[in-house]
């Protein structure tokens, strides 16, 4: 009986969202001030810590943006933070336990901030909203939180969630009743819409794009209503006209891309994704606990990114060569060849007569030589090793070095974190 109970409890934990019952009532981490560099950035953009905020998140790009209302009354972009982990696939959340990060328009009130979160700090996004309820969608506890582990939430580094939390706290304590949280599958560009034009969620995503376009034109918080299972965005006549013109222009651009041969695709994730800077840092690691990231979940599923599946004109899948990331992953397991790599096309041209009778050359390195794909990953890692001097607000996160850190067995979130790590500069702010 006890064994059955333990199995049931484990299953319930696996299916649950990011339930957050609290960590320490005596913690003061929620009182940390906004970092001086971010305060200086606000000043240069005509903002103050008391001004209202708005947050936008993009799953495919694994980025979260903080916007602030400036002195001119319009919202302007403040900073972009890399998302350390999100789970599921592109598309909306529909039920409890589906591990999906929701997509749509939500509101975060002061009561939804959790200063005693077991995930360092967190705030609840407000799922399900009125739109979700019209579809009978279930689930809850969908948060933006620290610790790089997600069961349906947006997981940030502890350092980044502390900064985002402090910005939200100051805005809400200065009179903002609630800030808008906009969650998108991807940036609503013509290229993304052309690539995903045959996805079953495309009608829903075009409805989200109406809201994105309205915000892009007005730079004001969206006034959102729900009717007939659609989002409606109340805008004045001038804004509505400008939005219609933008949509017509974007649709024309999508049509031109399709005419030029842009193929429809589907992205299949192992279980969500991470920002490219974290993928580089965590490549080939099966589990890790770190002083800055916390427990990093299912790193084996994010090391190569999503699988890109080509679709035919009917939306059915068709065979295609694996993506570059997957090809590199397969090369890591291939046996080393005994023939040297041909270095350049020029050498191929000069050696053409001899190659006619020679065996096919392998893409692997000769014995004793570092394989080319390892050289490539090492050089990519170097991109995050130092912060450019022109980025005073960039963050240095403690993450394991892929070249020197051994794989650690996954640990529960609450366990003690490893103290040994190598600094890898993560693209925390992309302006």
C-alpha cells in the first residue's frame, strides 16, 4: 500500500505545474533594490522605477522583455532577459499536467507576487484567463520564477528573476494595479508566420498577432476583451486603421516569402527549450546543480534544440535531412575516421584528378586531431566568455563549463547546490 502511495505521489508531482508552497518566511531577497546599472538605463530612456511596466515573453526565442512607460506616456523597451527553461511545445496550454507554457494575454496583480517562493522568487502569470475558461482549459500555478527547471513555467536565473521582481515590485507599489503579461509562441514576424503557416494553431496565433500589432502601433497597454472564443482589442479609430495597414503589409510579405520558396515547417521540442546562451553552456550535460542557475532540469533534451520537420503543402510531414544541431549531435557519436579532412574547395579543385580514384573523404578529423565540430562548439562557447565593454548592464551567470565540468546526476530543486563552477557570460540583456 505504501509503495502504491509513493508511486502515486511521484506521478502527481511530475504532472503538476510549478507548485510553489513557499520557502522561507524570514527571507528578505524580495526587498533587493533594482540594480544601479538598470536604474541608470531607465534614466537614459526617460523612465523611473515608479512607472508602470509590461512584460512580453517569446517561447521559440526563449526571451522575456520588460517594457516601461516613459515620461511621454508610451511604453518603451527596457531590457530583454534570456529564459533559462520553458517546457512543452509551441501552442497554448489546455489542461492540467500537459507541461505547456500558456500563450495569451494575462494580468499580474500584487497578490500574485510570491516573496517566499521555493523557486527563489516568483509571480503567477494569471492562467487561466477569461479566454482559457471559454475553452474549458484547466490547470494553474503557471509562474515566472527562478531556478532553471520548468514543469509548465518560465524559469529564469535567480539573478534575473530578482531583478525582474524588483522592477515589478516598485511599479506595483507605486500605484499600478496590475501589469500585463503577453505570452507568444514566437516573435510575430512575417518569416515566422510563413514558416508556421500550416500549423494547427495558426488561426489562434494570428489572433495573438492582432494584439501584438496593436501594442506595436499604440505602445500602450492592451485593452483586452474576449467574445466568441476570440481575443478582442479595443483601440481607437486611428490605432485600428494603422493596425489594419500593418497586417495587410505583413500578409503581403508572408505571401512574397512563400512565393520565393519559404517551406512550411513544424518544430518538435524534446520538452521545451532554453536560450541559446544557456544551450552553449550546458551542451552534453545530463544534469547539473549550480550556484547561479539552481537545479537545471532535463539538459539532455535542450542540448541540440528543437527538431525541424519539413511539411508538404497539405501540412503532412515529409522526409528531410536532420537540422544542423542534430547533425552535430550525431557526429559526436560517430567513430573517428583514418583519413584527413579536405580543408577547402580550392584544394578539392587542385586535387580533382587524384580524387577520381581515391576513396570518399570523411568529415571527421584524423586520429589525434580535435574534431571540427568540437572546435566549433568551443569557439561558440568563447562568445560568452567575456562581456563587451559597451554592455554595462550585462549579467555574468555561474554556469558549468562544457569542456571541464563532469555530468552530475539530477538533484531535486531543494537540495544543496554545487559550489564549483566556471563563469560563462550569458547574454542577459539584448538591446
